[in-house]
């Protein structure tokens, strides 16, 4: 188990840019962490895989400063640029549709507009075309997108 610290937004008593520890053992591994109910993690990953995974978006989506809808909007990705690449995925806040479909995975990518200084941000895997609940797979290999470090 390891303890990580992240920059968070929206935590009572801590403004955006504050660093607080996450729950011990929480490593963004996915469904095993579903019980974690801490503040949203609004931060860039400390690194990412050297290879890209490919997705098709089914709709345009906002890019966020972190893996949660509570994190600031920093840009967007457009379905018109399909296929598009992502670097890695992180378990985060749930995005749910009106039909009951949902996804907790968030993808670190180069956004079409805006983003951090490198033009990057987080998009929800909810918007990947042709995938099910809590799924975030590469469209070419059908393997899970690698986890962000």
C-alpha cells in the first residue's frame, strides 16, 4: 500500500491548488477503489505511458483539470477528430447518462481546444463510442487503456 498526495479542488478548507493526502492504499486501480469517497483529484498525472491508446468519441466532451466533474473545465475534445489518442486512464468521479449508463474511468489526453500548458486534460470514458459501463478500452487492441502512474 502507498499513500499519495494530490492537488484537489472543492475540499472544504482547502482551495484549488492545495495538496492533501488521499486514502492510504488508493492508487487509482479501478473498481476495487469504488468505496473511496474522498475529494475530487484535480491534477495531472506525474507521468504517462510512452505509447498511445486510441478511442472514438460518440459526442463532444469537456476536458477537465482532474478525473471528476467537480474539477474545472479546461477545454474540450471533439468527436469530429476521431479516432483520437489518449495516454492513460484513472478511476475517478462517475459520469451517468439519463438511460442509466455510467463510467468512472477518466482519460488523460491532448485536448482539441484548451487544456493545461501542454494542451492536455481529462475526459470521461463515458463518451467512448461502443463501450459499456466502467469500460475504457483501446479501439484497435480491445485491451484496457493503461493506468496512469
